C-alpha cells in the first residue's frame, strides 16, 4: 500500500476515545493470548480498551463500560470455549452489535472453537445456554437475544486460531489488519490539519523504502531548516510502523547529543527496545554493542531525527549488518555530507512547496481554510512570497496573523522587511551556528553581498589567499545554506539570506559602523558622512541604480584597517581617498574620483582592481609587486581621455584579466612579468600600437584577445601562430587598409582548434578574404561576422560541430547563407542583409531576417518558408522566423505550458534593432492562435497539394473554442487588445 495523507474524518482528528474495544473471557485468554494481543496493539499505537479483571465478577455492566463501547471505533471479540458462560461477555456482545453492526467494525477471533459451533450454539456454547435457560427460564427474550448475537457475529469475517501454527503469527496478522483500518483516521500529531504538499513526497519516500525488499535500507532526508523534514519522517513512521517488530523514533538527536551526550541517546533506544526504563550503558562503546545485539535479528524501523554529525550515526545505528532483514533506518539532517559519509546511497532532498501549496498552507493557518478570505488575497500572496514557500515560515506567519485586521497585516509585513520573525530566525540560525569561522565568513559575505557573490569565481577572488574556499563552498551546499546551479550560479533562499543579514545587524544594532559588513545605502552614507567607521568593518558594497553625488568624509577609511572588500558603483565624489586599507583584497570603484591610488597604499593582498569610468590618469608611482592580483580593469566606454600611461612593468604571477578597453589615449601597456597560466587581454578601442614583447613569451597562456577597434599597426603574426589555447578573439574596424591586415591571420586558422568565439565584425572582409576551409575550428560555438562585404560564406561552415550562433547582420552584399550543421539548434541573425536571396534548407535553427526585402519575391525563399512552416506544423518544435513586411512566426509548444494554465497572454512589442534604420520594420498585422492536431492535418494536406502556392491570411470569422488574448504595444502609444478564438 502506498503512503498517503488522506484522512477518514472531517471532524476532530480522533472522534473515537478508543480505536479498539477488546471483548474476551478472562479465565480463557486473559493471561496469555489476549494479553499478548493487547500489548502488541498498544505498542503499535492503536488505542485499545480492555476491562479490569475485578469488574467481571458482577453480572451487570456499568454505564461507564457501555459508554466505552459506544466510544470505540472497532471491537475485537475473542470467542473462546467459555465465552458464552459469562453473562457479562454476552451483554458486551449485544451492546457491540447494537453500536457497530451497521458500520461493519466487528472483528471476531474464533479462539480454539469452530465458527459453526458459535453460529449454532453447539458443544460448549450449547452447555452454556442450557445453564442460562435454567437460570432465566426457557424462552427468555434476553437469552434469545444472546443466541441471535452469537449467530450474527459468527457470520462476520474473522480469524480462526486453528489455521495458524503459532499464536504470534495470528496476532501479527490481526494487528496489521487493525492498523490498515485504523490508520486512515489518523492525522499527524493528533491534528485535523491537512498535510499540504506531502502526498508526492510520501510517494517518493515509499519508492526509496521499498518495503517488500528483503534487505536493510538507510533512507536519508535532507534540506534546510523549516522544510518539514521531521514532519515527513514522523508521518512515514506512523504510516508504516505496524509492519515492523521494533519501532523507535529518536527525536532531537542534535540537541540531545550536544547537551547530554551520545550515551543518553543510546539508552533511549535500548529502553524502547527492551521496554525497560533504567537500561545501563556505561559508555558509547558498550551502548552501540548492546544496540547491535538487540537489533541484529529483528525487522526494525528506526528514525533518527535532526542528525548533524557522522559520529552520531556511527554510535547509534552502526552499519547495515547491525539490523535484521527488512529493517529501515530513516535519518533526517540539514547536512547532506553526514548521509554521504555514512553510505546512504540516494539521499532524498526535501524541497520547498510550490506556489499553490504554499498559499494553501498559509491560508489554513491564517483563516482555518485552504483559500484566503476575499479581502486578504493580495496580502496573503505577499506573505507567501516573503516566506519563500518555506513551511515553517508559512505556519508561523499564518498563525500570527490569524484573526488580525488588514491594517495589522500591512504593519506586520512592513516590520518583517526590517526585522525577521524571531521563531523562523532562530530555527534557521541553527545551521549557521554549526559552521566554523571560515565557513561563517563566506556565508555572511554571500548573504550580505548578494549582488556581488553570484558565482563561485567571486568567492575565489575574494578569498584567494585561503586554500579552503572550494571545500567551504561544498560544506555550505551540503548544509543546505547554498545551492549551486548547473551553470555555476550561487543561490540562497531568501529567508536564509535574511538570517545572515540579521546576524550582521546584531553585531551593532544601533551603529552601522560597528558591523562587519555594510550593504545598505543609508547605513553606508551614515558611516561616511558621520565618520563612524571602525576596525570591525570587513566589507562594503554600495551599488546604486542611478548616479548620485555625495560629500563624504573619506577619512573614515583610516579606521577600517581590516577592510577586505570595497565595491562602489554609481557614486560621484568631489575628492578621492587619501588612504585605503592595505588589507584590501577586492577593490571595485567605478567613477573613482582621484588621479591615482593613494601613495601609501600597498596592495599586497589585492586580487582584483577595477576602476572603470574613473578619472585616473595613472595607477601609482614606482614599482609595485602585486603577487596576488588576478584582474585589472580600467575600461571606459565609449571613450576615456584621462588615462595616458601605466607602469612600464607589472610583477604578477596570477594575472588573468587585463582590460583597458576605450582608453583612447593609452599608447602602451606594461610588460607582464610572471608565469601566468591564463590571460584575457582586451585592448578594444585603445591607442595601443604594439603588444608588449612579454606577451609573446606568454602566448600559450593567452585565452582571450580583443583587438576590436584597436590601432595596432604591426601585427606579429608569428606570435598569433602560437596562440594554440585561444578560446575567444575579436577584431574589427580595419577600414581602407590594403592589403587586409587580417588575411595572414585568417590563412592560418588551423592553429586555432581551441577557439570557441570568433568576432570579425566590421573588418571590411570582402569576397574571398574568408578561407574556404574553416572546418579546423572544431571548438567554435559563436561566429560574429557583422558589417562585412562578402557575397557568400564558406560552405565548410556546416562542418563546425559545436556551432550554435552565427551573426551576419548588416552584411548588405551577402546573397546566400550556406548549409548549416544539423546536429543541434543554431541561432542565425541575418537582419538588414538587403541582398540576401537564398536561405539554407530548414533544419533545427532559429532565423531572424528583418529587412531582407529581396527574399520576398524569390522563389527559393518562398520554398524555404513553405518548408519551415510545414516542419513547424509537423513537429511543433520549429523555430522563430522573421521577415519584415512579410512574416514573423514563433511557436510556443504545448509542452512549455503548464497543465494548470487556463490562459495564455501574448504581448507584441515594437522595438528597434541596431543596424536597422530609425524605427522598426512596419508591422501590418499580428495575432495568435491555438493550433490543434486536426488543424495541422488539414493545413499540411492543403500545402502538399500546392507546394509553391503559399498565401498567408488571417481568419476573421468567429470560431467556438478557447479565447486567446493578444496585446499589441507601440512605443510612445497605448495598446490594442484583440481576441482570437480557436475551434476546440
């Protein structure tokens, strides 16, 4: 049976006082069979009533006992040889039938008697009724009622003890049946609350449990605090515990271990196992030895909740061979590595709720129903967004807002944006408290400087002198404090981030200058205008959306001796700093106001220096040894007149990026002294006339070279031949030079097998300048050829296996595109290619050909459009096509639309593209339509009948079906809404 959260009662969680009422003859079974059955039912959490043995001495049943029968969900009747001799038992039986017969909740056990003897009152039952008739008289109505009751109960499905070799087998089967019938009325922890979002999770856990497999399994559930790991584990435990010989739920392992030690937890396990209160375990070794001895031959269900150390698992459960077959050990933790280290093969990562589930859970707590009240809908959604679908936060906030006014809700939301909820904060902070000092530093940096720390490389730059950054990142991910996406982007749950920011705020609540990190505009302005900086400050990040002017007291830097990170963007100051801390590792200051860095600044620890759009005209005087510097960025777009010279030499071992793009007065760059492993060099738009001689020695380390718009007059082509590791290169603006300076380079393409990006925009390349064979570009992914004068492209382009993008925009002499690779999707940009006549055979590519006017009248182009449209209809996976004054076609596959979506809104916006004359190509008509299978069959059939007679038309008649809303937006104007219908 699969796990489920369905409940059997819409009222209170336990409408019955007891799950089972036991009716039995004490002298037959009390001390043996019934006693064992009672204890097993109780052990499995099935609330069972059995009467006091002293009460049975009388002949009448008390009103209290009759009430107990009425308040019991099921009745088990143990029909033993002497059962009918007791008027007490027969009175119980009559009352049980009166209360439970109609709902079918009577379960008879024929213990050492035949069902037919009970049904027809034969043998011992006949003897018992002879005595009753002598006592009460023959034909007594009450006695006859007892006969009828026995006949009825004997016809109910039940168990016969004679069919089982051992009583333990019988008891096990009875308990399992009772559990399966009782547990649908269970809800977690005695609550009537619906367990939102749990059904899917239970199904996934059920697959991992595979209860039918005859082996031992460790199942790990991990995730950030507040997700509901304990709730899920408890629910699984309640649903399946009846299937195991031993069931133990060990709660709060982390907390108990920290306060009382592992021996205390071992004693808890042994006490529950042995049913003894004072179990002796002298030390950890003796404790785990006793646990192994007790568990080795039993099917055990053991849940260890909130584990945070591998040592806890080693000394509480040991290895799989510590347990009997069919055992299942469930472990919940915030730290994935704890599970991995213990050999848990497939840890189950618990995720946050989806948007609908989050709103349901919040609404239940806030309104006691699963949808928000009408006046609170938008506010509810705001709180759900704030909570980030974290169940703990949703429950806490919903409960707090229950029966509060809309005004109180607004006030609470404003308060949360300044100070997090205390309950949520303390729960989440547990993960932070378990980190070491380096892990805490990096976590707080990522939390407070979210804009800057968006990928792993930034962490490596900021902590380049620390060799443990890689393992630290892994630990933060394993402890559910960070996520790393497949494209290396760092993610952090909003409430985790807020928790980190609050930890920093608490360092100095009233005075920002006493905190280790500053990231809020007002706090930073306060520190520099009031000069309240202190040694506590280690990082400052100011990223303004708009340029602001300020008058700061930059003397504040003199107090920040431990400042390691300084990032300032879009701030204009009248004067620059006279002092910068030598501890700086990361300096990024756009619009830097001074002509140079402070004379006393010794950037020995600096790893990144970025002074883009600054007033600097030279970096410093003299020679600096920058042993750790990885990046220098002095770029200025579109044009920088201030910087004219740089140091003649730079002593750097680890330089990776050197960018002086746009420095139009800079004529030379330094000699790079050091053994650099990789270098990205950008001289775009600079006045540099010659590459330094040292660059030839580091040619094997050069991976990116941008000479676009440079004025280098002497190209060292022998040097270019050595660039075997170059992965990106850009050239451009070689107008009027003859012979063409790039031709020697292009003729040696075979040396560039590692190249991924090649940009030859505006290079004045003519027909024949591009070599015919470019297939040696085996790694090329991105090819930019904008604004050139060739008529055709090399046919060998189709041999480039990795190509995903080709741009020939504004190549106004280009007449045809070559055949393209067919192995994967390729994006082709051919806008404003006014001479373009021939397209490649339609394949899996997207094509934009705005302002390609000569294609409209061309028969081959028309056939291309026919083929593309037909492929779109047949596959539902074809690309975007666009042609001015003709056709723009885009496909939205049904697989991209969620099943729950009941409306799709299309917005058509008119924008202008670079390279196209003012405004945009005229848009005559636009619209959207739902396309169904029978539509496709009809259209394809018509197209096949007249392949080259293609016409595009707009259906104007109303058709019954789904409405599609289309909004056309015009720059500088309003929007027009039109509605198109599609036949169902």
